[in-house]
């Protein structure tokens, strides 16, 4: 069962909305910077005739993005609109404290893979992990301030990012906020934008409208 802290003090030293706003800004800024770099970067595999490795990497990336979309939507069924009110301990939140972020890591890797490069996929994923790790630290401060020992016990039992499937706890019923689930699904679908963007960059490079300065495997 989900738990709350029986306390009249709902104030905390952390503005969680501000943290989320900063997270979006940082990711957006890094995304723009990364895209500019990728305009002049090509995959080593695309210059290896007949290997087909770049297409394989892109296909795997599409699968990863699909997993991210389904996974984030699934997580929102449990957490939608309740993150700041209660500690959700069922479903994906029983095996990992931040499953939404974990699926974002997977989606980021898939988006990077659309450029036909394993290196790009790893770099995009790594940057996303670093940003979310910082955000998670701030969020955990907020939750510790609000829920105290209840949240401390949850942190001791459940890992931050790497799921422990042995801890799985189902829930018999769910109260779903459909608007929030829909919004999470649509937000997750933004990962798919990487596919047409990468294809457009590849076409511009092949047509010699964009010079290539870097090659990544």
C-alpha cells in the first residue's frame, strides 16, 4: 500500500517544480548543443560499404525507443500526479525508485542510435544519466524532508536506478489519471523525433550540404 507521512508540515527546503524546470532546461540546452555537433558527425559504419551495421544500430535504437515509450507510460499508471503526495511502492516502483528515469535512459540511447553510431548512443545516454542523477539527488532531498523515516526506509530497501526484480510488489487495483498518462505517453513519443531528424541529417551530409568533421563508430 502507498504510504504518506502524517505530518502537518508540508513545506520543504527544496522547490521540486523548480528542479524539474531546471532539468528540462538543461536537457534542452544539451540537446541543442548535441544536435549542432551531430550535424557535422557521421557514423564510421555508414562509410563501410556493405556492412549494414549502421542500419542494425538504428533498428536496435527504434526498439529501445519503443520500450521507453511503453515503459514510461506503464510507470505513469502508478505514479501519475501522486509523486509529491505519497510514496508509491508498488509495481515498477517496488523494484526501482526512479523507473520513469530508467526508461528515459533507454529512450535516450535509442535516440542517439538513430545516427548509426554506438558511440553516439552511449554518449547521449550517459549525458541523460548524469543530468537525471543530479535531479534525483534534489528530488530525494525533497522527499526526505517531506516523508522522513518512511522514505528513508524505502531508499534502504529499493535501489535508485538498477531494478531488483526480486522486490516486485503487485497492486490489485489502480486509480488512473488518464490525462496524466496520456501526457506522459505523448511526451515519451518525442523520442521518435530522433528518427526523421537523423535521416534528414544523413541526407544533407550525403548531398554535401553539410560537411563531416567527425566519424564515430
